[in-house]
């Protein structure tokens, strides 16, 4: 069968744009002789639509888009993703559905069975799981049509009680098609290929897997759609982090022998082990290897691509074009500035240097040099006068109490006010420059350096920030070398260093990774050979600063457990605090 894959970047709720894209790809597929074209999960409305699904008008617009798409299916099969109303059974009002359209009619619809509720997913909030499973006849073949999570329930400890493909396999289908919206994290692409390949080896069927691409606020979809033949050979892997289209002639089984559809407990044990849900995130039990894993060149390359896409899509889909940020001469703001310049164009990113009485001369010089290299506009606004005016106004209240974090935070909040004033005046969006290590430990000032419309590095550990800087400099020096080599400092008091308040980042990040990504408790982390007092101190910092993160801006997700929608912790809680 000649099948087209359309890996596209959708805009949630932008039915006109999404429908136009889908129809354009259908016409391209027709021109290239395709018999069937496959799109991704919930492509009609964009994924994840979240509480938009609770509006009748939103669902009606989905249906109107399907009707418009149907008119372009003469002579070609089209598989799209869209909600379907649940009219005939009790339960929730909607199904997450895959629709097969052909000759201006609805040929068949499959409902998603396995509705994830972990991490960034909350599908059980909106959708009813499938309660019947049928392959769909098309041009003399039978298609086993599934949606994303439906093919992930593999391994010796599956997450769900049902495996939809086990049921569909009994109907002797000839081809598996899975439409997906599988988010990126830097350890997920290989797992994804293993799972897709495992389904092929288990059922003895070719598999076409179409994934979404593009960023939806926090969540980045990386594409990488796949085609495997019935023997488990990878025939095609589409590009990552960009839209792609291909047409392939795929050898489709014609009623393969039933023994190829074996029960779950009889297929190769090695595949069971590789696709166990616990294998989705790398198991790093040796703390000395954590930093190597986090800063692995391939991981950093993918993080770089994801952050560029995250910034670019946030601005374009929100209708913004220009960004602003505070440029301190430190590593975090330097990396954010370089990424934003690449994503939006240097001319669209305004840097503001705001030296305080405690800023070093080299910090201003480093920040200036960076902007000159990038070619972005920048301003220098010293904050000493602003800072002193605050101290003067507060003197009757502060009296003669010694200098403390209060005075430090006044500097940070002065900068935040100046940045927001310029942003409001000229229509910029403020990019936040805090990294994940700082956010985890509360090393930031609410309404100061934690201000922003989008967090670029909030899911990137400090050691990864350094690796990103080196990656950005891979071909030539963009970020001045002195920014990368100098000791990190907030410069809010004389001779301040981050290490005055926090453990060294190469140690801190090991603990944070085990606690946040791996969900290891203090005893497990201490058993890895890390000092008990340090572990307890770090975990206490993480839990005591949840209130700060709850007021933070959206974070571009690049790891398996980011701060934000995928991590739900109580603010008021005694555990480890």
C-alpha cells in the first residue's frame, strides 16, 4: 500500500489553520499517488486541548473541520485525530478518536483505550476509554488503528489491564497504524523506537507511526515518525523538531497466520524487558555517572533543538515577535540570549544590562561583548539610584538592622520592575533565565529574577546549562569564554558566589536528578554514597520552596519530570521539609 505520513505542527484551537494544513497534505498525498495519508493524534484541534474540551462550541468546531476535511478524501483514505461525542454509552461525553475518512465518508472510527494520567497527561479527565475494538476494512485489507498510549502497554508489569492490540490481533489485521502525540524528553526517542519495534515483533505486522511535532506552551513534540516492516526493519524515520512529509510503498500483510499474533507472555523476553514502562527513563543508579548522562552530547543537542522550537512556537502561536531579558554577564542569561536570538532573530531580542553597586566590571563587559557578537539591541540601566531610593523609603521600617537577603532581593526586584516596564511599553515578552537547579532549591527572588512570561532553562540543570553554552560555541565563540569559566554568582552582595548558599552544582545536580526525575527518597540517595547531611539539606530546600514554583511562569519541558503541569506537589506539606 502506498501510504503518506504528514508530521505537522498544529495550533491548539486554531481550526482554520489546522484544517488548511491537513487538506494541503491530503492534496500533496494525492499528487504523489498515495492511497492513504496518516496524521497525528487530535490533529484537528491540537494536543493537548485540556479544558477546551468541556465547551460544546469547541467540539462542534472539531466536527465542522472533519466535515471540511471529508470533502477532500475522494479516492484517498485519510486518518485524522479528533474528539468524538459519546452518544450511545454511559461515561464521559467524549472519546479520543482516530477517524478513517474515504470518498467523503467516515469509513471507521477507533477510540483510544489507554488514557494516561501521569506526568503532563490528564486524559481520563476528559475522555471515556474504548469499550469495543474492531479493525477497519480498507481496500481489501484490515487496519488495526490505535492511538499513542495504546501501544505502550508492554512489559512484564504493564500499567493498564488491557492491551488493545492483543484484542485487535485476534481479528487478523494486515497493518498497524498508530497516531500519536508523544512529547519530547531527552531520553525518550530511543524508548519510543523500542516500543514501536516491539509491537512489530510481537504481532508480525508492519507499523506506521505518525507523531506530532511542535511546541504547545510547556510541552514540546519532537516528531520522529516511524515506519517499520513486518520483520522489524526500520524503513523510515522522519525528521525531529520540524514538520515532515513522506510517501512510502509498504508491504502489507494479507491475513497473516494467526500464530504471528502471540499472547503477551510468549514473545521474546528481551523485548519485554526493553519496553517495560520503567525503562522509559534511563536508570542511573551510580551518582558519579549522572552528570555524564545529563550532559551527554546527543542529549544536549536535542535539548538545544527543543528549546529553540519551544521559544519559536510560543512566540508565533501567541502572536508575539519580540523578547526582552536581563543580561547579567552570567552563564544562564547568556545561554537564554543566544537561544532566543537563534529562535527569533537577534534583532528581535532586547537585552538589558542592569549593574548594581555589587556588580563586577567584567560582568558588564561580558554581557556587552555577547550582545555585540550576536548583534542584538541592548541597553545599560544602572540600578544603584533605584536601589538606594528603596533603601531610603524603607529606612524608617528597616531602621539599623544589618544587611540581609531583604536588601539582596530589592536589587533583583528593581531589575524585574525595569524589565517589565520596558516589556509593557514596547510589547515584549520577558524571558526568564532561571535554571532548574535554582528553581529546585529556591535560589531565586519572587517578583524579581523569577519574573517572566516563559522559562527557557527551568527544566535544564546548571551543569546542562554549561554544556549548552559549549554546544552553542561548537563552531565558533558566540558566548564569551569568560562567561563560561568564571564562578557563578548572583552579585547581590560583595564577593558573593553561588557556592556560598548551595552545594557545588556538580554535586547538587546529582541529588536533584535522583529526587526529581527518579523519585528516590533520602535513604536511597544516601545509599548511593552521597553525604547524608547534604542530601537532607537539598531535599528540604526543594520541598520548602514549592510555593515559589507555584507562582512561576510556564517552563519548556525537556526532561522526564519538569516543574509545572507534570509535577504536582502540595505547597503545604511536612514530608522532607
